[in-house]
């Protein structure tokens, strides 16, 4: 069997529901003395991620064997355990957005594995390839999010602003991102996937990487208010990408128009937010 039939089960990580706590915080929301709840939350995420790394070993064998669906079922159970652990843990304010993203990616990973098992039983190679690609994407996202949570620490004005500048420059330099923002909703709809879908995925990667980096090196107290605004606008951009993808799938031109407008506005605000942060205090 070709190697592309193999499933290294480490490809799967997490999915979740994008959520914002809605809490507002003063600059003192990022205290120098770490809240025990933060350590507890980091421990939950770290333990689940480590368990998945140890557990997700194996491969999908040729369709003549039942090994792939059985292994997928075991992994789904582990992913569900991770999701259950998050549901039992109140995320500290610092992790509210990334917590929602982890829930979202856990759900997507479970969906990918279910699709993988179904395609395997049906001897559908294209279906398996698609599901595997989705699982790989979820793994990469979850690893980045978990690292952001477990290694989260407060930056200095210098290190924090440098990180913001770098992520903003990466977003601006992303060719697929610029193509997505520059085209109109009709051209996206008529081009169909994969071109428009690829642009959405590339933009989401840059936006979510930016969000994760803001968790990994969080703002010094003096820039906390500007940091909150940047996070809010990046979250709006992320949610706008969801709206565009859903509208594209449903051939909903009005939805596409609304999603595009929201995305352009959110990315424009995020650019202004980053520029304000780059100026320092």
C-alpha cells in the first residue's frame, strides 16, 4: 500500500469553538505574580497534549484490515477526553480566545477521523487523503496552541512589540492572504475551491498564528489595553473567515459580501492596532 495510506495518528490534535470571554480588563489583568488558576489551566492543556502525543502512534493499514477504523475510534475517545477536560476547566482571561480555538479544532479533528474511518471502510482513497490532510492541519494548529498556552509568559515592551511587528509583517507578506482580501466576493464564488479555499486557509493560518503568539508572549502591563484591542480585531477576522467559508460552501453571495466586508475591516483595524503597539507606550 502506498505510504499516503499511512496515518501517523500524531497528525491529530484539537478543535474547538471560538469564544471570547467578554471580560474587560485593566492593565493589571496581567499580574506579575502568576494566578494559580493559570498554572492549573496550563497543566490541563499540557497533560492532555502529552497524553495524545504518547497515544497517537500507529498507521492506517490497507483496507483489507480493520485496523484503521479501530485506531481512529481510540483516538476520537482521547480527543473527546481532551475536550471534556477543557469543558470542566474555566479558562483564565488570558487564555479565553485560545481556549475557544482549541475546542473548535478538537471538534474538527474528531470530524476528520470519523470521515477517515468512513472513507477507509468504503475504500475511498480520495476521501482518506482529504481527511488525512484535515487531520494534519488540526495537529499543527493544536501543537501551536498548546505550546502558546504552556509556555505563556509576559514579555517586555521590546520583546512584545518585536513579536507584534513580525506577525503583522508576515500577515502583510502573505500572498494568498492579499489575494483573498483583494478579490471581490463574486470572483471567489466563481473560482470555487481549491483556489479560494486555499486563500482562506492561508489567511486563517496567519491570523491564528498571530493570536497564538500574543498568548505565548503576552503584553506588558503598559500595553495591555492595546493588546486587548488587537486580539479582539484578530478574533473578528478569524470569525469572518468562518463566515466566508460557510457562505462559499452554500453559494451564498450575500453572506460572502458580508464576510468579505467584515474581514477587510477587521484586518484593517488589526493593522492599525499593530502600528499603535509598535510605537510602544
